[in-house]
C-alpha cells in the first residue's frame, strides 16, 4: 500500500527519507541510507536485549501479551491443551497442521522407534560426578550426540534434517531420565515402546523393580498438558539462541545444546524453582501481607509474577491452575498451593501490582505441580527442556528454509578508546584490575 511508509527527517542534515514498512515494522537496513556524509557508516538501531527488535518472521507461535493470547499455528493454547497429546502438538509445530489419525500414528511410531540411546552415551554420562546437575548433563550429552550422528552436519538436506528432528524429540526424555537416575545411582531404564511419550518418560524416570511400570493416568495427562504449554513461546532467550547458533549451519544437536544452555539460567527455565523458594520463605498465608510490603519497598521480589511479553494474565497459568487441583486429588494437596492462591488473590487486588500489570505467569504454579508429582527442583528446568525441544526444532526448521537466512551477526556501538600507540613494558604504569 502506498501509505505503508514512514517519512523521516534527519535534523542533522535537513534531508528527508521515505522508509517502507514491512509487516508493520521498519527494516533496520533501510535506515543505513541515513548518513551525515560519505564517510558515515549510516544509522543503526540500538536495542539492548532486543526489547523491540524482530529478528525473524515466523508462522509458528502467535503471542499477544497485552490480551493474554497464545496460539500455536493459529490454534488457541487452551484448545490444544484440552484436546491434544504432546506429540500431536509437536507435529503441529513442525508441520503447520494438525495430523490426521494415520499421520499421527505414523509420527508416533517414528518417534518411539528412535527412543533408544546409544549404549556408549551411558558410559559418557557415568563420567559425571554423582552430584552433577541434570541440566549440565543434558547440555553435554545432547551436544555429544553430534559425534554419533555425523550425517546431521548436512543441514541443507531436508530429509536429513527431518531425521535429526525425530531423533532429538525421541531421545530427549531418555537423556533427561538418565541424568536424574545418574544422580541417584540408579540403573538406566530402557524405553518401553508400548507406552505413550509422557508415560514412557515417567517409566524411564521412576521404574524400580516392577515388571511393568504403570503410570497414573491423571498424572500422565497432567504432564502431557504441561509439555504442551511449554512446547513453544515465540522468540524467547533459548529460542533466539537456537536460531542464532543454527544460522551458522551448526548441526541441530549442538544447536539444541546451546538452546538448553540458555534455558538453564534462573531468569529463563529456572524461574519456577525460584517461586518455590519464595513460597518456602513466606511459610504461611499469615505472612503474606508483610511479604507484599517488602516487595513494594524493593526489599523482596515477587517471583512468578510479570513477564517480558505478557501484560495480562498468562493463559498458560490459568490452565496450570486447573490442572493443579486434578493432580492434588491424586498426590494430596501441596500446602504451597494455598499460599500461592492467597498471594495471587492479594496481588491481583492491589493497585501497586495492577498498575504495573503484574500477573501470574506459567512459572507461578508449575513448580508446585512438579513437586507434588515427585519431581525434585533440579529437574524442573529439564522438564521444561523436553517439550521445548519440539518448539526449538520447529523454529530451526523454519530458519533453515528462510530465503533471507544469514549468519546472525549483531552490530555494536563502540565506546572504547580511540587509536593508541603501543607502550613498551618498561614505560607502562600499574593500574587496578577491572575484576579484582
């Protein structure tokens, strides 16, 4: 459209520029033409943490934080969580459409056929200390798979890419379960192809000496829903890492390992563990008013509230809140949920939080459910990484097929010294180290 442009006046030179809009955004390279002279590099955008920069165009996940909307390929997250299995949603993310009955059956068979993990990987995992964090083990073993499947380096072949997608989605639960059992000194359990994706993960995680592990169907379904809710979430830290590393044509195993590393940070995948710590510190509902006062004074942080994108109630938190009650009917009520519910009630009616649009996010309730189901806090981020692998790979596949793909290479604004002449050692003066 003729009016889909911006008119920019450079007050330094008085020159006027017409900048076209692309899907309602400005292409940063179109600003390069704005210069003060022939020697000028041209105008750049400065956006720390990419708060307002679109690094790609994507058809996978739609997120409207102001209205609290999350959709995968156009489908509301509420409908998918209510009606789908995790592998059904993974197929949707990867292929753009929900599978037919025969397509889903074929997809499930393909995934389950690749759940076995090379025996040498077990020896590799045995090399970690008994108390190694499961996320550290997961990062390392996923990266190590790159050396087992050398065909994965041919990232420009769609058929080979697809094979690695299936391998990664299939093997991630086993690697996660083995990391958990390694810490406890328990033998590794082979996958059971007769079980569903989530039930098989629970089997590899918790099976002891019984001939056949039987997962509680309510807990298995709760885990299925949690996996669906965590499958993708637009261009977050780990997903943008997946795209950035993938842009160099690195194979999907090391690329996924980089995404897991980004997820391991407490500001990303570890937030629900921080919520549990907060609830433990509060102790009881009677201490909430005092805690709220400390938050307002800047002495404490209200974990699990607020989000970089959401300025409304996180739709995933609503679903998890409902699932929590179903889980507690089986496991018994986690006392932390009553503190959480009261904390939410007070916060949502307090002008301090309402004005700042601080609402519960997915991390506020997920840790409580995981703990009730028997997962230890060091497993929470691993639980996040299993389903998010499907989203990462969907984003990676989309990146690899993008005709505009180039290796990620942000610019910088240099603020260091101008050119200086070398100083001989005898003429140098001592100075304080930057990091003493």
